[in-house]
C-alpha cells in the first residue's frame, strides 16, 4: 500500500515518522514544503499537490487545524477530491464538526472513493511512543482495510460508528483537556500562594489518583513551558467551541466547558495565545496579581 499524509505539522509529522519507522511506502504533502524536508531525508516522497497525493496513494490521511484547512486541501483543481478515485480511502483526522465531515463524505462518495471519519487521541509524544488511540467512523470494510496502516501509527484502532461519530467522540473527549488543565492550575496556584513550592504541589497532584495520563505529560509545563506549543490556546479554544456548538444542537448543558471558553479568551487577550494551553496557569496567576514570567 502507498500511504500519504497531508499536513506534516506536530501530529502529522509524528505520524509520518511512525510510517517511515515501519518501512511503509510513504508520501507527503505540506502547504510549506520546506518544513517537510526532514521527512524527505528519512525516505518520504514529497508531492507538490493534494491532488497528486490522492492520485498516487491507496490511503490518504489528513491532519490539519480546522474545517477551513480541510476544505482548502479538498477543493479546486489541485485538491484531494480531484485526485480521488475508486479504491482510494481518505482518512480524515482533523478535529472538525460532525456536520463538516458528513458533508465531505457526500462529496467523496461521488468520486467512487471512501471517506473514513477519524480522530486521534494523544499528543506528539503519544505518537512517538506508539501509544496513540485512533477512532474511526465509516464503513466497516474500509476500516478493516486501513487498520494495518493505522496500527503502524497507533497501538489501538477502533471503529465506533458511522461517519461523524469519531468527530463527536473526539469533541466530547477534548473538552476534558481544558477542564482538567484549568482545575489542576487552580489547585497548584492556590497551594503556591499559600506557601507551598510549585514543584512540590505538582508532584503531589501527579503522584496520586488525580494524576491522569494527560496531566502527567502536560501539567509539568506549569513549571517549565515548552519552547514550542504542543497544542496552543487557539486550537484548544477551537475544540471547546466545537463542543459548545454540539452541546447547543444536542440540548446538552456544558457549564464547565463554557467557563473554560471564557478563561481561554482571557488567556489570548493577555497575549499568551501562542503558548501551549497549559499557560492557563499563568493567566490565572496574573488574575490573582502574580506577575510571574511564563518562561525563566
């Protein structure tokens, strides 16, 4: 099988590394080709357009920031839709709304190809460790066909329903990221303002039952922020807004998610939007009157 990835950012790039490690026949497209050179040096074949990626590959994976970016990859004479043909499977992994992926599915069906709604649960570190969980929505036969490919990227691949269901599940789970990080930040800030060393407070949080898998790799950013955001404030707020929109449509109240949205807005207003969303700790600290530097 020839496998292609469009979107070689933090997550897409980490996935490409896994494919190359597994000696897959791997192809890639990136809007900024220069940023993909490292994968070419490792054996990936770079193609100039999304259309050529779809024409060349049996399986095309897309991992980009939002619905507009997916649409930009798909449409036009050089887009994925123009290159799809019978037998091709498009695995769309970006976090977009269920309505957007269902609308795209209708367009893909007209090409004779198959679209799988997909979502990845984890971070670039999770991908590097081979521990990514990949959810799929779509025809069972297509899911089984791509399973060996996706198992090169993540250890768990699970079909959870029809097209749209993987996006729903991803949105439902991602709202927990903001809620957990904000709660952890509030607790550590409260401890620190009352005389407890920040690292000690962090150790106590992560050493007990409250230390979830996500917090164990992200909460340490409270002590030392990464130079490059794994998942910045803007992307986190995009996912929170997807959850709020789905909540309104479904008549499901999301009060904690609504509060998270407000704090993320404040965080961006403070000029902290380019940092990993763990920076909400520093937004809360500033609201508490602490002028602590984000990086030391």
